[in-house]
C-alpha cells in the first residue's frame, strides 16, 4: 500500500479489512500477511476481526473516553451503551466495574482488545429503546438514559432475585438518591413494556424508598 493512501486511514476512527482491500492488488494470502505485519509494526491495531484503527489516530484522539464509547457501538451493531457502565457514569452503581457494557438485539457476546473488555447483552426488540445520540465529531454514539440503564441492569439480573425485597435491593448497592421523579416515571414505562411481575416489585420498592 502506498504511504499516501495509508495516511488517509490515519484520519478514520476505525476501518474495515474491506476498506484496506480496495488499495491492495496482491493475493488474499499476501494481503492477510500485510495486515499481520502492520499490526506487528504497530502501524494499526486490531479492534476485532476485520476492524482496525491506526496507532496514529489513537495517539492524536483528544477525547479517548468518547472514542471508546464510539468503538463499543461499532464492535456490534445494533447496540447502545447501558447497564453497569452507564450507571457508574451517573454514580448510581457504587461498585467499580471494568469494561463497557451494552445492549444489543443480537446474541449476547463479548469482545476483548487493547482497550479492554466490551460486553453485549441481548434484549428482545420491544425493549431495544430508551437511548439517545451524543456527538463524537461527525459521528454519533448511542447511550441509554439513566432510567433505561437502570431498567436494563435490573431486568437482566431479575432471575438472580426472589422478589426484589428491600434486603435484596440493598444488596445491589444502588445509589438511589440519584434517581428522581422523572427517572421513576420513565422507568415505569419500560417496566410496563416488559410486563414482568418482578420488575413491578422492583419499581414499588424503589418508589417506596424515595
């Protein structure tokens, strides 16, 4: 690949193997070997199979946290950031968590790269909502609201609890002071959609504690 062509990729937050292939004339075997050599030389970094970013882009990125959130959206689509990761951002989850958590309408799975761990949890399509767009340059990042992040977090763990008693909710170590009336109203909307009895128990306990 010509140097001037490679420089174009240094301006991109990520690119695919297919993008690189457009500028290569050699065989598939030689092309794959080139990619491995670029990784070994530190010219590019692997985000997942077939998805890469240049070392130079990472070094010049001024908003690394937003960039990681953007990558979380790109590793598995469709997906939006939610659960533990977002609850920690809102100071609702008091325990330290590692990695970025997201919701997807696809199969539950995970990825690990030089950034760390990215976990994706499946929810049925009717519950794949409650997220907003935030700007990352000319790109967008999908991230759940405070209430939806709480719903997703609890809904995915509901089978670990008997009936969401006061004691069980205390054991979750949630900082419920960060949940306001508007959040509760939004939370109830998602619970109504889920039609899950345990989730109604959770809502009533949280409302009682406010």
